[in-house]
């Protein structure tokens, strides 16, 4: 799906940071300077969005999860909604240290959540004292807040999508250590060399974040639909293969009956 530059302009994707705050490595993506602010080249943004979208669609089609990371106020709700709609994990509260590099420990915390839920279902929870129930409820709420959105992530993600790489520098470092591809909205005050797929864009305005995330999640949806279609084709082929021997056997039985009658 081609990106319209006009739409990016209307969403304010082109507004960078103050010129004195810029990172010189963003020079290839800067169009001009206006009133002390760098203006991002939206033609390059559109091209990079298409490139990132194609790569993300392939990852989704392979069955791997894409982890979205955005803890800044303007992005939290947008990311939670967009990622949630396509059933992808996301972190919008504080990044849990070791989320990727110590994934086994994080999985243990998620299992603890599941254990508490089981206790509530089977009645074990009610056997605890009032004080213990309160402590367990508090622990469950804390785990839900920090890890609730990644409860279905049973293995390391196939990619990371980040809004504001300066703010999410710990997540970036962990992904780099594990060679997990990083996709990100990168503003003019950040170093694009830290990211595998750069989308030069205003990462402070909610309209801009919404526009980029809409395109990205639509691309991922395309990859997920492709995977579903492939699965359906394989299942249909299997069913056909099973039915084939039965079809061959039917005429053979008819012939045998005919011979007996004769």
C-alpha cells in the first residue's frame, strides 16, 4: 500500500526538533530548516515506510511476533490500540530490564500471573487469609500492568517496533545484543544508525504517531492474512490427499461386486 506524502504532511510527520538538538547522522533525511526547526523529507519517509511495511509483513507471515515499544505519553494509547487490534505484544509502561536478554525470568513472572488466575478459578485463593489475598491481588495488578500485553509471547519476538529510540534506549540495546531486527520512528534528535529499518518522522505528535502506526499495522495484517491463506491451502490439499484413496477404492469395490454377480 503506497503512502501518500500529502497525508503525512497533514499529520505533521515532517516536523523535526530544534536545529540545535539535532543528530548529524539524520542529515540524509532532513529536507530543510525553518524557523529554527528541521523539516523531515517526507518523500524519504514514505519510501522508508513502504520498505519497513514489506519487511514487517514478511515477519508476520512467518508466524513470528512483533513487539511494539512506546512508553511516552503521546504514544502509549495509540500503540496499545493498534498493536492490540492485530494481536501483537506491546510494552507501554516502564520497560522491564532484561525483557529480551533475560526472557526466561520474564516468562516466569508471566507464569506467576497464570498461577494466581488458576488459584482464583479453583478456589485456592479463598483459603488464604485476608492479608495474603490483598498481597496476591497487588502482585497480580503489578504484573498485569507491566507484562499483561505480552502474556501470549512464548518466545523472543521476530522484530521490535519502537517509537522514540532515545527514550527506549534500553530496549534498543537488548535487541541489538540478540540481533533482533529493530524498526523505529526516528526523529531528528536521534541516531538512525542504531536501527535496522528507519522511518524518519516526528515522534512527539500523536497525529504523526497514529499515521505511521496505522500504515505499519495494516502491513502486518496483510502478512497475517497471507499466513492464514497459506494454512487454509495446505489444509485443503491434505484433505484432498486423504480423500483421493477413498475415491480410487470406490470404483474398485464396484468392479469386485460386478464380478461376483457374474
